[in-house]
C-alpha cells in the first residue's frame, strides 16, 4: 500500500499518526507542511485537506483526515500488532484516554486558537497559562486512569492507541513548561513509551522537516 503522510515535525496530531504507522510497521512517504509559514492555509494543501489541518494521509488514492479516525482505520486495516485491547470494556478505556487528549485538551490549544487569542491582545504569558491550564485539567483526569490501567505503557504492558495520543501531548506539555510532578503515572508511561523504537522514530526531532 502506498502511503503519503502530510505532516509537520512538531505538531501533535500528525505525531500521533506517525507513531501509529511505525507501530504497525508501515513505511510511508513524508510531505512536510510548514505550519509556522502558514502553508496549511494555501490552496495547494487545501486541495488535499479542505480543513487546512495536518495530518492528512494519502492511502492508495484515498485521502484520510482526522488523526483519531486515521488510527482507527490503521487498526481495522492492519490489525497486528493491535493498538486496542481485545475486551470491549478495556477498549473503551483506551478510547476514553484518547478522547481526553484529542477532544478535551488539544482542540482548545491548537495553533489557530492561540493565534486567535494573540489577536485579542491577550499577551503571551496569559496564552501560555491558558495552554497549561487545559493540559493540566486533562492530565488530572488521565493520571488516575493510567495509574489504574497502566503497566509500563498508558494501558497495559504494550503500546496502544492511548500511547499514540499521550506521547505527543506530553512532548507538547514540556514545550509549554507544564509541571508534570502531579502526574507521575502519566509522565512515567509517556517516558517509557518514548523509548520504544517505533515511537522514538516518530519523535519530532527525527523528522525530515525538523528544525533543531
Ligand atoms: N482533530 C484534528 C486536529 C488537527 C489539527 O488541529 N492539527 C494541527 C496541528 S497539531 C494543525 O494543523 N494546525 C494548523 C493551524 O492551526 O493552523 C486531528 O486530530 O487530526
């Protein structure tokens, strides 16, 4: 299967998909989108993803958008190794962990939201506090879940979809200097997962468009 990922090195939504692809052992081509330069807003990228957001994954002539649904598609089309547990109640917990990051933390902290806040003359310190506040709220909900269900990784002893979401969100939290000391189970799981070779290969610094 021919796969082309439209990605940006530091952006967390494509980072999730890179982890998923790597965990499934799938090779893909990489098309960088420069978010700082606003390339996502251009006509060329709009023809790929009308929402003007990364990621987009081109797969055999289909264009897939929305990182969570791309991960679900990967799981359906490439079931091994599984990124969801077998038992429905367990799968639900993993999906709930993903939902906290993808639906409750990330959307209010996305680049376009921060740019909109800046236009309101809120000031950078207040914007940074905003980001930290929503990450902190989400992590406070995730911490007991990971403490209960984690066993090295966020859920159990092998990587799941929850790690695909958690690792990029913790990377982003560290960029914004979030104090992770109240979240030892969460930080421990993210750091452990980050050492997994497939997950390490998806790290922003290892991408062709990295600026480090
Ligand atoms: N819900 C979408 C979110 C995608 C998204 O917000 N991507 C960000 C990067 S993490 C983006 O492209 N931002 C560009 C912008 O805000 O202009 C997903 O999970 O794929």
